C-alpha cells in the first residue's frame, strides 16, 4: 500500500544496486532516526553544561536549527522523494545522486563540529541542501499532470530562504525581520497541513472498510490560507495581538478538519492513530501558541506543542507508515513501535504542561521529555534500521 495513487501510469524506477539508495525514504529516514537520537542527547549535554555547542552557534539557536533544518528537513526530503514518484509516476533521484544528496545533508550537520572549518564553507554547505532538494524534485513535479503538486517547489524554495535568513540573523543581519526559526516552523506546519489533507483521508479510506473521510473544500483552502498568513505575519513581525488572532482562528479549523477524517476504528491501528494524534497536536498547539502571545500560557510550552507535539509525533508516524508501505510490509506495527508512539505523545505532554503546572521543576520536565524522545526514536531505529537497509520483501524495486 503506497502513499498516494499516481496521476499517470506508474513508471517503474531503475533498481539501484544498493537497497539503502533504492528510494528517497531509505537514506533520509535512516539519517533522521539517528539524528533524532544523537541531536537530542547532544542538546541535553549542552543544556546541562557538559558539552559546549559548536563555536558558530549559540546553544539554543543550534538546538532549534538542527531540529528544524536537520531532523525535520531530512524527514521532508525522504517523504517527498518517495511521494512525488507516486504522485507523478516519474522517477525521483536514486543511487549515486540520492547518496550525494544525503551526504550533503550529513555534512551540514557535521561541519559545525569540525575545528577550523571556514565559516563560509559551513554556511554554504548548510544552505545548499534545500535548493538541491528542490532541484531534484522540480522536474517530476513540473512534468506531472497534477499541477497542484507543483506547490511543493516554491515551498521548498521558501524553506531554503528561511535557512539563509537564519544564518544572516545569526551574523547580525536582517534583524528587522521575524525570527527565521519561527518562520521555518510555520512553513513546516504548512507542509504538514498540505500533506495531511492527502494522506490521512487516503490512509483511512484504504484500511477502514466502509469509511469515507469528509474533506470540505472551503476548510482545506482556509487551513492553507491561515497558516500561510501566520508565516507572513511572523516574517513581518506584526503585532502579537494580530498573530494571536490568527493562531486562535486556525486552531478550531484544524480540529474541525480532523473530525471529518476521524472514525472510531482509527484507534485499532497505531500507525493511523499516531498520525491523527500528531494532527490533533496542531489544533491544541495553535490554541496554546495564540494564548501564549496574549500572556496566557508559557511561550516555551506552546512552542514545544508545535515542535515536539505536531512535528515530532506526526513525522514519527509518517516515517513508520511510509517505511512499511514502501518495503512491501503490512502496515501493522510492532509493539515496540506502538510504544514509541505513546512515549512521543507522553514526552510532548510533559514538556508542554509540566513547566506550566510546576515551573520549579523545569529541569526535570526538560530531562524527562528529552529522555522520552530519545527512547521513542531509539525504539523506532531498532525496528526500522534493518527495514531501511534491506530490499523490499516483495522483490519490487524501491
């Protein structure tokens, strides 16, 4: 069972000689899983004062940058390089070209830790990845029959510009614009809104006999419009009250959207309920973020509702679902993987609400949520690294 039906006859991809480079999800989900564990462990050590951050970055900025432009972008790359082939029926990068793209991402993570690396090289390698990803996908997306898919080309371009902005701001430039990391988070949420509107109804329809999810055209357009406006408002640094209104209007729209896709049997399949849970965090996180802008909730808690809650939970579920479907396996996940889904949500709840309820125990909440994140992705890596490294069980390419 694949991500989405193609808009044209499927073109069988060339079979790469090495399974880990057979299709985009393989190297990038592997890198994302390992990065999720290592980056979080490093962050805890930095936060606790046991490890200095890379010389180029401030500690908090490094953490935010690597979670957004490191881990999350790797998941995005793996998903799109796989999904675009299905949506268009046109082959995406595999083999050496895919390996080179993965290596570029990896160098962006490693170079800041290498003593003596010129700053220009560090910046150049880091900002090169998203444009290269966009270039790799532009041909198939533009040639595909469904023009709606082309929206991912400018979206990746905007993400690349957000990365450029982050480096400018880190070097004391472009300070009149909104925080680049917040803008990037908004763009990631926009991508999740777009992807969820396709995959959640599609997945549910295919595994829940007799269920027909409800997608309302006006609601789909309103959801995209509001998160787009939020990104623009963040970039232009509009008054906090104006941004709060946008977030507080966006929140119930996402809950209403999710209700149309929900059916009680969703809870019977962990790989399905985790995606619904991730999207439910979008509604809750948007509400909390809007309240935080009005001084009615902790800013850090609201931010982590969107990062750990939405991005963390949704991407973990998506990697599990895509990895199973595109290696010829049934979508039922193992108990350790289902446990990872629970642990991720528990970690998000602790990080979001723990400091709000008992602020004096703030270090405990941070350590506990980070530990649950590491444990969740450790369980995912344990179960999925072998899957990602081996050929499909049905003998098909990819």
